[in-house]
């Protein structure tokens, strides 16, 4: 693989020498048999004559270079990009490339070994290699997935799933494509990635129970064949002019902070990714304290009898031990109150992800008629009438003005610092504790796939709940129902492929956050494990990592089910539960 990168000039050296420069945008265009790829639709026919859908196409790119007419490659090292085609993240821009004519482009799908096996927690927020950005990091093996291709297929009379995860240094892919590129002004290269070719050439892939999954283990022939096919599935489709424009800013950009406010020391696990904290609402000791006081203040509700903490109890990891919460008018909600922990690593909120920021999320329950049922105008008036709040707002924001936006900012700060990384599991990971034999068995089951054709008989939990956060940013249908009473994520996106999908929650402190699922249907962890072993229902949007398993789910013995529950209980952080609600934040 490395032979292609021996003769290369680095961009900074050329630019320092005074070469003119232009920008190059690379746009990846997903296709199936030379036609635009329609995600989620079970209508794409492979070379083997099978109908498949594609629900995920994510990959990491690195080591990009362009070849001049004299054969010299001009490239960047320590350069990386993350592509997530279904979510519309399909391009990247290379700035300040030496002007000139180029006849080839080359890049790798995957990462150099020193990066692949390096510290994943080193990457800043929004970096392509931050695990919270790409969702392609395997915490259990401490290396990245280079490319993830997932979807469904018709397996006789049932709809099954396939899950191809190309990883390990052996499967690092190099793509080299001819291109006629005049880069004397900025240009865009459109590069197709044809999924039909991944199933056809040079190796014909026919889906079956033995070929519907790969995790790129040693001697896995399917992984080798897929690597070869992927390298041949790219092609340059078009080159056109490109006009770089300044990146638009998003959200609220004004900064409100008191001049003497004390910066809050935000600490978290050494194994966790760098969080993307809001730059227009920096954490301060005063802001966190104010947010805590508001979180427990019942005057944010219409009848002054409910606070945020009524439905999000700190001693229960900010969840509530009942299926549905009851609002101020006696109405029951329709979804279970989610636990509120490690929210600094979340990119959307609510079970359906309808809020993009915590600041947006915290105001919705206050106004919701079946929850706190209060207008923001009246909530602000009641808080403003309190003798202490004007001073606290001034200490936090620089003036005594109280507004809905400032209430939201303070609540955001309080919730962002609710961090849980001190469970028995964490102590085992840092070497200060040991699992029992049963917990160790549960840990191994959790982090091992179920793939009997390759000798793997795990519980396959890590696909959705992997890494130090035990969650993902994704939405998934986990097989609760064949027909959906609640359409979940679809209500936000209106995409048929999102029907019945809900946010994947963290499993940290899961032993104290019953009942479980978006509708609170399971009362115990034992019931949850039983669902994934015998109770899963098939439907069109069932997650491929579940659909590939036998009917009902992953076969587990009674002892293994108990071991899995024992491991899940090691995720309880007693210190977090004990200190999440200090006495100074007692309800009014």
C-alpha cells in the first residue's frame, strides 16, 4: 500500500516557495449500477440478482494527493475526512493547492497504522477522527472502522440485513483515479462510489447467512474481497468550476458572560472523545449554579408544582422510575423520560432528535401542554419577581436582565456538566478494579459479535452501544414492533427509512433508569436482554446489525443472559448519583 506514497511533495513546502494556489472540492456521489443511489429502498439489484437496500455508507479518507504531468505527487499528510453519504456529508475541500494541471487523484480509504492505533481521545471536537463525529471507532479493539456499508436484503421469505465493516491495517484501501484537472482556478471533482460494483467486481458477492457480515478478522476472505471491490468502485464523473464561499455560521452567536465570571473546570474521562461545547455559552461556575437552581425551581411550571427535576430525578441518573411522566394538568406523556447524563457528547435531543441543541431542548417541556404547560413570558415574569435571581443572572451574564434565552443558557450549562465516568467499569479500564468472573463474561459478550460462521458467539451489543459513552449519535429501530404506533424519527425527517427509529441512549447508569425503551415497556434489564435474544420483531427499517441475526434475536443461554446483566450493572456510577443533586439545589 505505501509504495504509492513514496514520491510526494508536501503542500506547505510548495506554497512557501511562492506557487499560486487554488481550492479543490471533492464531492462523492453514491450510485448503484451507474444510477443515483436511493437510500433505504429495497430495490437495488446486485450482480447475483438479489434486491438490497443501503441504509448506511460511511468511510474515512486520508493521504490525498494529486499527480502532476511530470509524475510528481502533490499531497497532504496528516489530512483526514469523514464521509456519511445518507446524512448528506459527502464532500470536503482542500485549500491552497498549487495551481497547475494534474492527471490523477489518489487517496486512501482508512487510516495509516500509526493513526489507526493512536489515542482516539486526542482529536478535538468536530475533527473527522473524533469518535463522537464519525461513529466509526471500535472501543473494544481500539481501532477505527475504515468503511461501513449496511442495509437490508430479501432472504427467502424474510427481510434480513447485512453489515460490512472494513477495518484493520490489512484492509487499508488505496484508490487512484485518472482525471484531467486544470487547477489554475478552484475546481470541484465529482467522484462516484458505485455500491453495485462493491457487490460485483472483481469479486461477485452473493448474500447469504454466511456472507451477510464481516468485521475484518484475520483470514476473513469476505473482507479481502470487499476491499478489492471497493478500491475498484470509485470513478471520476465530472470536473467543474467551484467558487469557495465563507462558511455560514449556525445558531446563536452572541456571547453573554459576566466579566468576573469564574471559568468552570470541565473534566471527563481520558478515554472519552473531546466534546463540542457551545462556544457562545462558555461554562462558568456562576452559570452552572444558576442553571442548577432553575432546574429545581417549580415556578417554571404553570401551577408552580413541577420542576425539571420532577421528571428527571438526579438520584436516578436524571430519569424517572415510571413509564410515562404526568404533567401539571394530570395528562400522561407518550414517551419515557430520558436520562440526562454526558449530554456534552450528544448532537441531538429527545427520542426523535427534534432539538439540535440543549438550549433549544430545555424550553420545550416548559411550554408543552402535557408537561409543565407554562408560557415563556409567564415563566420569565415569575423568575424575575424573585429577590435572588436578578443578582444571579447579573453574576452569570453581566446584567440583571432575565429572558427565556438566558434561562435556556443557564439550564444548558448545568446539564452539560452532568458527567458520569466513575463506574466500576471505568475503574476496571484504568486498572484499579477487577470484574468478577460473571461480569467479565458479560463484558466479553457485550463486545463480541454474533457471527457463528466465523466462530463468534457474542451478544453483539457494541454496534449500537460501543465506546466509552455506551451510545451512538444514531437513531435505530431495535425490533420492538412489526407495526409502529409511534413513528419516531420519521416525524422529524419525513423519510420513510426513519419510521420506527429512536435515539440510541447511553447505557451508563442503566441499572437505575428503568423502565426501558422509548415507551418504557420493559421494567427490568432481564426483560431487555430477553427482547434482544428472543423478542425482536422484523420490519422494513429494522437495524441491519439486528436484522442479520436469526428470528427473535441473538441466541443466549440463561447463564449468558445473567452475565450480560451483571456487566451492565458495572456501569452504575454511585458517585454521580450521589452528587448530582447537592443540597444547595434543593427545590423551592
